[in-house]
């Protein structure tokens, strides 16, 4: 009988750790592979893949919108925007040079570009020679390189090689016939900006040119016919200089405009009002937004509508402006007799309550052609000595500083300071402050300056007292707007000519407007400050911003209105300002007043003449000289005033450099009053 065997179960092997290890190994391999692939993608093929990604992107084509119009205060258009259908070109990011040349050749057979409108450089001509002589250009390049030592040749960059070839092209090789020149000019225009930006090929295409292009658009990739907006000036040269220029962005300003989203070929306001209100007038361009693959559009674009620029309304009255222009022209012709260096005149008329500029006029007679040219910008850029017109401010701060009292009498007789003798144009005897302003006494002002410098206590002709007195005088003059920016809404204005007097006699000259020069707009702001009782009002040309086209439809929609802005109140007591105002009124009303001709209008007014010794200047602003090379001396005849006296609507400043004849300056003020208020003289016998 067999023995029963005890079966001992075999120990089973555990396979789980092996499987886990295998799994971990597989995961490791996968991760290693993934990391390796990422490395290949990022390091080896990163640049290539980035380029591939960029092949598909969103791009947009920009279209101009109408620029805002500029109106005068009565709704007359000063700067219009007109549409002129023109031939445009937009190249894609991948358009090659030979493709552009092919389009240029085809366009030259369709359009006629007048020779005066052709723009091209020597480089354009050389590039054309290279493009049309590729084999010869390659052979020449190789020959030029072989002439160089091997070490120099190895150090050359691609740009250096290109320059070698360009420098070798002769003038004879780039002398082309008219038809070829036209092709080069077209190609130049096609390449003058960024890809997708509109390049102007021809402004104002003929109906035939437009029709042929429309029929052959498939053969002319990138070419289109579309509106091109231009400025039109219904009043020709009148006030045009202040409207400013509208043109392609200047090279030195491209970076700043590009930062704002402008394209290289965009046009902007580059001076005066066009520049000052660029953000208002420009509007928002329209766009076609589309997807591109490898630089070429895919599918239909999405149109993003733009908005035309807003219109602006100016404070200027263009009809009144024209009248002031004519008044100055008439005065220049009348004053030429006996004033050989008098060939220009300036006038500013503003509302002293609001700062609105009603007219800014400057006229200059060309002595060779006997024709006038508009130099109105001289009212903000050109400084002259203003003479006795400054005496109101001198008396006012004399009161405030306590060196003279209202009603105080001073004997008008010559004063001797060292070797200099100072006097009025005549000895006036015992006069008070009102007489001094009405009759334009120099001595009264000299005494204020001498007392301010403490001359009678110290006897000092030079020194610290003179400097301190100058600083005090300048402080007050600036409060009136003389010697500082007026704040006019233009990109730039002159602040005049400043010089520190080093002796008391120059301080005396300064007190009568002889030593420092100011601009007509500064003089107008000063006069307005007196007229309104002591508030320096910011002069401005903008009256309103309105929605585009709303004024033409008699449904004006105002976006914003320029609010009167008092920059400061002069730090002089009101009673002293009123005393000076009365002196200016007596300049008109007094029997001995220098502005009594203004009585002819029948309206109450204030006025002050000013004659300054000056140096004759040429059209370039440089001093005229005699045969010995010495500066030629002359006079400036000026006038300031306001009307009506108690509630002024206008204040004016007139500067007439080189005018030595008497009475013409006050006649201009008289004529300006008549023109603005539409008056007839009530007493023509008054002179």
C-alpha cells in the first residue's frame, strides 16, 4: 500500500514588480522621446516652425477717410476736403521686386505720369539697371570681387558686395529715355512705404485710365482706383498760412507717428492749425481685415468702417480778415512815401472778453514785383519794438510799486543821465499820469523807471538796483502777456527778444518799449488785459468742434466748445488798472490825444500810439546795412486800443516796422473799427 504523500504547495512567483518596472521603463522612454522631440522643435526647428506659423496671420488694408473741414465763425469753408479718384498700389508681404517691375511696366502703358510729378533717385535708376541686366550685373559683381585680395573679399558682407556693384554703375548706364523714366518713377512710388499700405501712383486719374485699369485688374495685382482726399482752399491765400500744411509725415517725425499707429505714407498736419488739431481732423481710417497664408489673402476680407474727421469752427471772421488785409495793403502803399524801409505791417484783432481771435493779418510788399504776399504768421513769430504802447503797463506798476501816485504831476523836461540826455518828443511841462498817457510822455515813464531803481537816492547808473528794477518791470510786463507765451492754440509761437539792461538808461528805454521786442499777438493780449480790467485771456483760434458734415446740413452738432480761459489776473489793484484805462480813453477823447481820429467813428474807444526807434530789417529778418556796413536806423509806428470803451468787443494791436510817417498807424486803427462795426464816419473833420 502506497504511502500517502503530503503535497506541499509550491511557492508562486510574484510577477507584479517586473510588470511595474516594465511600465516605468516604457513611461520613461515616452517621456524621453517627448523631451527629445520638444528639444528638436524648439532648438533645431524653432525658427523654421515660427516662420510657418507666421504664414497664416491676420492682416489689414487701410483706406483713407475724409479729413475734417475748417470753417470760419460764420460757417464759411476755409479748408475743404475734396475727393480725387487716383491710382493706388498695395504690395503684399511676399511680392518680389521683379513682380513689382512687371506691374510698373504695365502701368506705364496705361497711365501718363507728367514729368514734373515723377519722383526717383539715383538709386532707383541703378536698381532698374540691375533688374533689367541681371546677367551683366552678376558678371560685373564677380569681376569686381576677383580684383580684391582674398582676405578683403572674405570680409565683405552682402551689403558691401551690393555697394561695390552700385558704385560701378556709370552715369551713362543710367541715362534712360522718357518711357523708361516713367517706369522707374512708377516703381519708386510703388515701393515708397510698407507692405499693404496704399502707395499713390497718380493723383487724379483720367476716366480712360480708370476704365482700362478696372478692365485689367487681374493683370495688375495690388493696383486699385480709389478716392484720394485733398485740401481745397476756397479763399485762396487769405488766412491760408494759419490753416497750415497737410502732407506726408516728415522723415524726422516718422518714429513718433508710427508709435501712434500711423503708416509711413499717411498724411498729417505738419504746421499751424492742421498740426494743432491733427487728432480732431484726422478721423479713424477704414480697414479690410483678412487672413493671409504665406503672405497671400485667404477668403473674403471683413470691412471695418472708419469715421471721417471732425470739423472745426474757428473764431476768425474771414470777411473781416480780408478787410483787415486790404487796410494794411492800403496803409503800406500810403506810408512808402518818406519811409523807404516800410514794406510790411501786422495787425491782430481779438475779443478781449473771450480771447477769440477775429483777424490775424500780415502783409508785405515785394519791392521788385510790386505785389503783396501774405505774412500773417509774423503776428505770432516776428518780434518788434512796440514803443509807447507799453506805457499803460509802466504807469500801472508804477502805482502798484508806490513810486508814483494817481494824479501826481511830474514836470516833463529833458533828463541828463551821465553823458545821455533823455526827453519826450516835445517838452510838455507839468503833466499828470492821464496827460502822460494821452500825450505819450516819455519823461513820466523815465521817472517811474528811475524811482524804481532808487536812482535819486543812490545815483547809481549801474549795479544791483538796476537789475532789481529790471526784474520788477519784467515781472509786471509778463503778467500782461509781454515776454511770455500767450497760450495761443498753435504748435509754436515766439516769446520775443529779451535782454538784461546793464545800466539805468536802458532801463528807461525799456519803460517806453524801446529796449525789448514783442510779437503782435503778445501786444494784443496785453491790450486785451487792459481792456477787460486786468485779466490775461488766452487767445485762441478754435471756437467749436462739430460732427463732420453737420454744418453743411444746417444741423450743427457741437462736440465741444472752447471756453474762455483767464491765464492770470495782473497783480495790480483794480483802481490802478481803471486809471490807466482812463488815460487810454483820453488818448481818443482829449483834444491833445494822439488817437483822437478814432472819434470820427462816433463810438467810444481807447487808443494809444507807439513810436519806437528800431533797426530796419529785410524780408529775412536780418538787419539792413548801409554802404559802411552799419545797421540802418528807422522807426516802428504802432497802435493799440479797444472799443467800445466800457464793454469792449474788440481789442487791436498794430505794428508797422519801418514806418516813419505820422498818422497812418491811427488811421489803420480807425479803419479796423469801421470795418468791424460797419460804421460810417460821423465827423470827418477830426484829425
